[in-house]
């Protein structure tokens, strides 16, 4: 997608040295587009953990390049194992991390050390290209959900939570891919962007990328989503996900579950967009089997923004002595999900439909 007319991916190999890895530091958005250069596996691990890069598919792609950087330093068996362990421990919920590392491991462990460096870069690049193609397919399969509601030039209002746009992937996004395609096709699509406390991925990232692409959107407080649905102002909900069980339970950013409940109560379709790399075929019960990341309490007790004097400021919003808890994801049971938008098509959120559509993976 484009930033001020210039096409970007969210991660790429530096055009000058052809080995270091460039990312957009997402902790700086929307205030600055800071293109950070990463040169070691440790720097990549930090970028994932501190959320300079985030979003399930991008976490996977970043980890793959982290392995490539590790192979540049030392392509021995011991260093490969160390890189897989360090990168694998960065974030627990998004299964794409484990998927990408398994793909790197499967390839590299059967090669001799002197063949690993070139192979690692090539595989990381392939993971990125595959992600772009996958998300484009998700967009095409999801597009009819929007066009079907746009009869006679009617505006279609989509509500989304967190950021499942192009900067959460390598390009296109998952939940936002059908929206970008609808917009590009001239459909009057408008997005209700939930701010997504505590880290505000909606307010900071989704609003930024939709704005840069010219898509109509309005930021709302997380708590406003149900009210909008009751008023008939939401035609459908589309969210991304960090892990889907083989039975169709969906882990996504904290607060997603409440929107699924509100959507069900108001008869609003609740769709989840995902690449098949987000499906964890080894588990069936999302509530008990998906690890939920617990992040720092300071993400809840503080907020960061641009002060009126133009500086970036972090302020405390909770009394000094009040403890805070910060579960970063929740699980929406499959029964609340209208359907899944995958790269192979629309799929019911249940085991029979998922294993039928992905019989080669399940
Ligand atoms: O903590 P984050 O910002 O990495 O969480 C991201 C999400 O929850 C996204 O909705 C999910 O990864 C899907 S991204 C296409």
C-alpha cells in the first residue's frame, strides 16, 4: 500500500547493503514514519517484543528475517537453535510466529552451515511474498461481503478492532484487505475504527493507514461499538486474528469478544479474516489452549500522544498506587463468528468446514 503516494511494504531488505532489514517502527506511528534498520537477530527479537513490528503475519515474517540475520552472524547448528529459541519466545499468542520459525527450521536444518545464509534470506523473502499474495486473495474473497451491502450506491459501514491492516502484515492486511479493495473499486465504504486500548492500535495505526489510502473512517472509543450496532450504524464487523483453533475459536486483540457479543445481539455479521498460517491445527479449545499474552501494566496506566506543544508525551492516567492488569488478547468462541475469510474462500467457523477447506494442512 502507499504512504503519501509511495508504495511500501512493512518489512524489506535494505536496498543499499542487501542484507540488513528495514521496518517501519510502529511505536512511532502516527507521529513519525521512522524506517529502522535492523542488523542482528537480537535487534529483531527486540523489535518484535517491544512491538516496533506487530500483527500476527508481520511477526512471522519478521522472525523469518531474524533467523536470516542470525545465519549471517553464525550459521552453526547451535546458533540456529539459539535463534529459533530466542525469536520463538518473543510473543506467545500469534501462532504465525511459530509457523514461520518452523518453516525456517525445516529448511535450514537439512542444509550444511555454508548453504544456510542464502537459503534463509530466500525463504524469508518467500514468506513475505506469500503473505502478500495470501492477503490479496483474502481481500478478493472478502470483497463480496461489502459489495453485497452497497446496492444503489448505499454507504457500507464496517467496524473493525485493533489493526489488521497492511502494516500488521507484509502488505494489504487481512481484515482491511477487502476494505481497500472496495474503496479502490469505488464503493462508498466507511470504517468505524475502535481505538483499541491500551495500546491504541486502532486510533494510532488503523486510522493512520486508512487515512493515508484515502478510506473514509471514524475513530470511536472501544465502548461505543455496541451502541453503534444498536443504532443500525454497523453493516458488518471484520477483524483479524492471532490464532484460530481447528474448531474455529478466534483469539484476537483484547475487546474483540465483547464486539462479537454485541454483534450477535444486534444481528450484525461478525467476520474474521485470516491466512491459513494463523490456524493452530493442534488445538480445539481456544479458551483453555490459547496462551494469552500478559503485557506490562504501564500500557494500561499510561497513554502516549502528541502534546499541544508538538512534543510526544507519555502521561499517567491511573492513580499512582492502583495496580493494573493487561491481558492483550481474548478468545471469541466459534459460535459467535459468522464466518472466516481465508485465502481459499469464505469458510464456516467450525472443524468440519476448516478441515474440509484445508484438508492438506489439517
Ligand atoms: O498486539 P498486536 O498489535 O500484535 O495485536 C494484533 C492483532 O490483534 C491483530 O488483530 C491480529 O494480529 C491480526 S493482524 C492481521
